[in-house]
């Protein structure tokens, strides 16, 4: 793994006995105590995830919100200062280049993008929005603290975070530099994502891990947690071949950007995307619960009788729901919750039922 | 006790071999969430994929370590797959009646297996 990058918490991971795995060019912790126990601990108390591999980007321009709206169907104009929003970069065909978080930080926007898409996203913004100053921050770590105990834990260090609501984004001054805190995450739990100067990251992580409720967790638990929460992983559940409407992410297209809105369209792929929004897509991302115990993993073909109607894009065992779970795409006329399908696992067609997402309701502090 | 390169342990009693997976294998797999066993009465050939194990990470299989007939399977690990992680030495998978118990000799003894996994 000569070319893999290491996060500022690498030494700490090794000290904690993490099993490491290459991910999007980074050497990341896959697990510490074990995926199942880390998953359950997150839902019961709080877990610390190193997500420093994700891209942190600052955008500046005289009219930065209007500029970014040329690349995303999300409303960025009107996003209040100190608030964050989920957004998609779309392409001319209506496909999804990446999904990301955008925070209004007053005189600039702060973006967090997927590790696997950093280079693509940076090139995309620089090419299409030349008036933008695009700064990729490589001197900051990103730590996610997730779970019902997250507020109490982080408030011991930064009391002001207790007053934040879901998707608030705040700057917390510290002795070693600012923490950029948002009340958000990728687990379906209440919690925070904390951007911290690289030199301060290990100290912050150690302070949090020293607290009774906080344990470290790796990418394995992060994946099963996000799947239970019905959240997409780019490159797996969404990519350039899926549109936001097919992916059931229409909620990320605010009214102002839809037909009849003040700023309708004006983003790549708008015609197809807004058309599908009105008339419905040909296929839809759905949840799927196998009736039996065998997980239906990514790539599992889905059938209605003898007709192939779709494919699983993510599948795993859900520790909190105590059964296997999948998400995938099915023909729109098979996407109603309760539809009985089969999935082909090792040559056998096993029953599964289309289900609403998420598998487990989110516990965000709204 | 004998061990295979697929990280199974084999315990011979007369012409019946009890088969499970090693501590090393269970640690590598991580939390096991699903196990599919062969049927009693199945005639299997060495190398046949006869067990499916799904962990929180991935699916894998284990193969028949010897030619023979499946004479018993451990349904309790199908009901509670986590038992295999808790105590892989006692959570056996299946028992196989072998025609030629000397076939076991080609598998590793404990020292050789320890060396194999190091």
C-alpha cells in the first residue's frame, strides 16, 4: 500500500488495534472491537469515526451560492448562514457525479465531498465555475461523533454544541484553532461531524475516547449504520447512471429549483431530472427485506416471477433490526412497499419484500 | 485434531469426522450472521462447497475436507450464528462419515497449522 494516504489519526488507530483497509486511496480503519458491537454501541451510546479521508473544500466568489446552483439541483441561495444542506452534483444526462454537504459559512461555502470523488469534484467545479476560488483543505481532519451520547460527550469540550439543531453548522474557537462543527452524520443517529486542524485531531479524538460513552468505530460499522438509515453510498447506490429521481432523492431538490419555482432548472441534466420529477422515473431505489436470513448483497438480481425487475446495490445484515436488509433499484411498477419479489442468491431465488426506507427511523435532533 | 488450509478443524472418532472452523477463521470472518449447512444424507466429494458463511463483511464458503456422507448437522449455529464467533472450537458445523479415515493424514496437525497461519 505504498501509495495509500494516512489520516492524522493513523497512529491512534494502530495503537487501538484497528484492522486497516484500503479505501478510496486511503488506509482506513475497517473495525476495532468488531463491526457488530461497534454498530450497536453507536445506537446505544456514541462512536467516534475517523472520516478524514473525505474532501473538505472551501468555495469563495462574489456570488458563490448562485454559482454553485449551476452545478446542483439543491437550493444554495437562501440557505441561511450557519446551516448545512445535502446536495448532488449532476451531469448533463441527469446522472449523479457525487453527493455532498454544503454549509453556508457567511462569506464562503464549506463543502464535504466523498473521498473517492474529490479529484473529480474539484476538476468539475474548476472547469465549470472558473470565477470560483476552490480551496481543497488538506490540513484538516474530519471526525464524526455519532449516537445518542454524542451531545453530552462533545458538550464537555464545546458546551455550545448542545444548542445546535440537525444540520446546523457552527464554528467553535479552540486554543489550537477552530473546530467546524455540524450536527449531522451518516448513521441515522443524532451526532456531529467535526472538522479539526490536523495537528489537533489526535488530541481531540483522545479526549472524546477517554469518555465513558465513546468508543472508536470503523468503516464496517459506518456502512451497516448508513444502510439501516437508508442512506446512499456513492459508487454503489448512486452514480452517473442513476438520476436523483430514480434514487428517490427528489427531497434534495428544493421547490425553487423545480418547474414553476423562482430558479427552476439551470443545473446539469435539469430537463431529464425535472421531467422524471413530474412524470415519474422508469425505476426507483427501494428498500428490500429478505424474508429469510440470507443477506442479499450488491449485485443480487431481483425478479418478479420470471421477469428480471432490478438489482440490489447494497446489502448486509442489519445489527439493530436483527435481520438482513438491502437496497436496490426496481422497475417503478414494482416499487410499491409490500411488493413481493425474489432475489437470486447462489443460484436460488429467495423471497424478499419491497420496503420503505429507512429500515430504522432516524433520531436526528430537529 | 487435524486442520485444513481452508481453516477447518477435523475431529476423527471411528469413521465419523466432526468439522468446524478455527478461531483464526472466525476472527478473520468477523461477526457471522448467516450459515447454510448441507443436508443430512448428502454424499459429498472433497473440495465441494457445502457450507455458506456470511459475516457482517462478506460471504464465504467452506468445502468438504474429505469424501463421505453427511450424517449430522448442527442446526443450533443456523439459529444462532454468533455461537461460532463465541466458541469456534465447540460450535461444530457438520459430521461426515468417511470411507477412508487415513485420508485425514494428509491434513495438518496443530503445529503445522499454527505455522501455516503465521
